[in-house]
């Protein structure tokens, strides 16, 4: 079994990663988080004869995460990565990026919640630490490419490498990689993008990896037991300021102990009584208000975006481009129209979507293929 990597038709390649030289002359830095996916990537590439160097980034307090199942980049996971590298005969380096991770990911996480928005720290981590900083490390080590265990596909197209959804739709991670630039994509490789998870687990067994049965990462790596509010309070003491819970007409229904305790789409734990089920439809951090309403008030049909990254054909998206868009990582892409004009970029959905909030990402896909076209950060939503 070999690494799956799609190459441009007619391209002259001598190995599965797309380089015109033997695997033994192709240096690959494998990002090793200590989980089964990245471990399979490193061990499989080594077995196929590549010159592999394993690199693990320590991203947060590893002592606090030693006994946390399914974490990554800390504690036990670093030890697991080292053991896999030792067993495979791969040089392995652990780099302390804790301060960088805190600045680029954790601080942004806290500030986004304080602003009443919903952050996606995994995108920030890939965008800054993993694909920017780790890419620089790989280049310094003389690598031809950086390989990761992400479930996405890199396919050589007529105009260069393209980013595509994973073959296994249930494992697809393209939503978290929309900010990948063309320059980064040229250097990256995703050997698992064409495989189902069951095949990766089987490969781990075949390779004799001790992490073959290790649980997948769950939730946000630096948030113990999913209690994100505790992390925000730790990073921003005094952040939980009380305020009002109001309906969509502005009538006060109750009080809350901090906007950071709520997310758009939330139903449970509101602490107010009404004649119908109520949901959080908007957070107004400036006025310290939680706005609630009936389920139909959750529907969003238009989004305004900032910091749009475009990796589709051409230098920028065309006005009125018909696309598919994904507004939550666990949802399938839905039909939409992308508008680009002097006022910026916006997306009009062909049907309403619930639970869409500022701070989240809108990721664009080609409507006729699995290609990822880019995406942006949601700054405003309208019904």
C-alpha cells in the first residue's frame, strides 16, 4: 500500500508525493501530534523509503494535559509521537511553541468570545502555527514538503495544486483549512485524504504502531472537558460581566452572568421562562445583552465576510458566482451565491441556515466538484 497523492496528468514524477526523484532523495517533514493519523503518515512514508523527519510542536501546558484522552500537542501525546518515531527509525524534534500558540490562538479565542462572536481556534492554529511556522521549520530542515494527517486531498490541476474535500465525507477537514494559501498548498502533502478512517486504523495495526487504538482528538485541544468559559475567564479575569436577556423586540426577560456563557443557537440553560422554546439568536457584547427568540429567528440567509482567502481559479472570485458554502464544520455544503463588489464580500444562501454567528467561517466549494475555493470569517449575519 502506498501513499495516495494525485498528480497532474502527464507530469513527470518518480514518487507518490509528486517529485521527480526517488523517495530516498525526497526529504519530508512529518507533523506528528501523537495521534494515530499523523503517526501513520510518518511511519508509512518511512516504510516507502522517504527521508522522513518527525516534528512535534508543544503548544500548551503539557503537564495539564497528560491524562486528557484525545488531546494533541501536549503531555502524553508528545511521548507517543516520540515512541512512534523511535520505533520507525525517524529523527524526531519537539519544538516549544507555547508562547506563539497562546498569542496566535488562545488570546484570539478569548477576545472573540468577549466580542460576542464564536471562534474557531483550529482554523487559527492551522493558519498560523502549523502551516506558517511549521512550514518555515520544514524549509530550514531542507525538506521538499511538509506532510500532515489532515483528511483533505491535494490534487494537481492545470494551474497548479488544488485543495479538495477528503474522499471520506465523515472525516473531511477542509472546513478547518480554508485559510491555506497557494504557497502553502504547493509545499503541503496530505497522504490520508483518499482513505477512510477504517483503512488508516488498519494501516496503524499493520505498521505496528502502539497508538493504533488511540482515541481521536475531541473538542478543542486546550479546553479541558469542553469548558471553554473556564479558559476565557482564566485568560481574561473579570470577563464575565452580568447583563440582560432580552427578546427580539427588546423586552427584558431576565439576567445573565456574562455573554461568554452563551452561543448562538443555544437553547438549554437560558434561565428564562416563556410560552414557547427560546434560542439565543444574537449576542450584543457591547451592551452585554443576550438576545433570544423562537427557532425561526435563527435562520440566516446572508453573511458579510472579512479576510477572505481565495484559492480557486484566477486571482479573485467573480461577482455573482454560484458556489456551495459550509457554515459549520459538521454540516454539508449548501447552495449559495458569492458576491464581490466595492463593499467587500458577502454570501447569499439559497435557503436559511441556523446557528450561524459572527466569528465562524464560511467556506466556499465548487458547485460541480469537491474543490475548495477558499473562505472567509463571518462578521455579520442577516435573516
